[in-house]
């Protein structure tokens, strides 16, 4: 069984140990020699280079992705060439284009923020008037980790973005916290879900994840699970799907965004679940029976390592973090430290949530200090 991954980032890198354990040959189309997944990189090329992607796909049984930024024409050319593309272009477009996603969720009657497609300042002004004078404006394509997202309180607050087409305007949701429901689905129709988690963001970037989400009301958990299951089925998703959610102050659960690949909110599963999201993704895209997604312990905490030490010398700090927090699990992505860059994460798994938070945060602090 040969799986080809388009994109050489840390998600592709973390699929490699799972592939080895399953006896699956994994090949990566990476962007260059500095790619995080360079040890499994068998070809270099950009995801928009049709010739490079087609040549890469000829040597594998199924193609999947490290990110969603593969153009639709390339995806459809792969399908036309007889390549098994999972998730397929009709599913993946909902993770690529936020306006497409909002329209589909509305058609399905699933809970989401109040939204509108706005083509100019006049339309944005009308939306602001309807939603209390403030709104979130997003570029439909290309945004991630806070990029392409802006809070505005003026009709001209997004004028510099309108030249590229209509924008997505959403109500400014007063949320209690952010949640994420991870689900996996294979072509045969089997669906498996992990426990609902709480994610903590900072500057538009995920900082911490708590699994399962603490203080979770049964109704919120049920709505999240049912919503994620229906999205996976109705959109015909294959592989891992992350449904990012808002838990609002008035106890609603609203869909924020989707990711159709392993996701930052699921990194805890490597150490904290019976089947990690990376193993599950490979099982799903190969249409193999899915694994048990149960948690191995009452709690798991994941803290991202962002930026790294100011002097760039991460290696010298690793032994100190290991010695100080021997129960914490370090996962480094082979990336050079750079302000704001995700270069790794730390996970702690066990019975006492407070102890786990301390262990994971302490290890990250020692790696950055």
C-alpha cells in the first residue's frame, strides 16, 4: 500500500511513524529540502504544479494532503487521470473556500454564525448595521492561523481586500471558548470520533488543547458530535476532519471552520488516544477498518512550541526540558526557530489535569527560555 502526501509540513512528518507501524509505504511531495517531512520526501514540487503532482501521483495508490492549498483544477485533473484522491475535490472545496462552506452548512441547516457574502463597502456597511456595528471579515480562500481574518467596525475596514472578489462577513460571536471535534471517515462509510476538545487560541494561532474539554455540558457534546458526523457524511469526507466550533455565552455550539486533514487540535492523540489521528488518517484514506479513538487516560494536555528560543539554539534546551519534565512527550518538527512559527508541541497525559498543564507548559517554557 503506497500513500502519497502532497505537502511536506509537520503533518506529513507525523504520518511517517504511523505509516511505518502499519507497513504502509509513504511518499511525500515536498516544497524543498527544508521541508519538515524531508526524510520521507521522494519528490519536490509545488502543489499548483500539475505536471509535478501528476508525476508524483503515478507512483502511489492513493493521494492525500498535508494542507488544503492544492488548486481545484489540479485536484480534478488527478481524478480525471484515475488517481484515488482522498478527500476528493468536491469535499475539499469546503475547507478551501469559506463562502462555499457557509452556503453548504446553511443548506444543511447546521448551526453557524450569522454571515453574508459582501462584495463592497456598501454591503459590508449594511451587514454591520444588522449585527451591532462590529463583524469579522474573512478572505474566502488562503487564510490560516489568523491570516485573512479581521475584525471591523467600519464599512471601509476591508477596502484593501475587495479587489480579489467578495468577502465573508460574520457576526462577532461572543463565545465562551473554542472547541474542536475530530472525526474520521473511510469510503466504506465507517465513522469514528475522538473526544471533544477545548482549544485555546492566541493571535489566531492554537496555543493549547485540553482533551476532553473540561466542564463540558452533555448537550454541547451531543450537538458537536452530531454536527461533525453529519458534515463528514453529507460532504463525503474521506480521512480526518476537524470541525472547529464556538461554544457561545448563551450555550449554543456553532461551526467556525473545517480542516480536512490531521489537525493541531488532534496532536494529543499521538500519546493520549488508542489510535492517533495520523494512523487513523492513513487507515481512512486506504479504506481500512478504523481504530479505536478512545482516550488512554482521563486527561491529555497539548501545548504548542511557537517561535522557539530567541537565539535559535533549540538543541541545547531539549535535554533540560526532558530532565525537568520526564513525563512530558516532546514532538519537534525539524524546523528552524522563527517568531510565531510552530516548531513543535509537548503533550502530557494522565489523571490530574492541573499537574499535566504544569508539566506541558513547563517543558515548553524550558524549550523557549
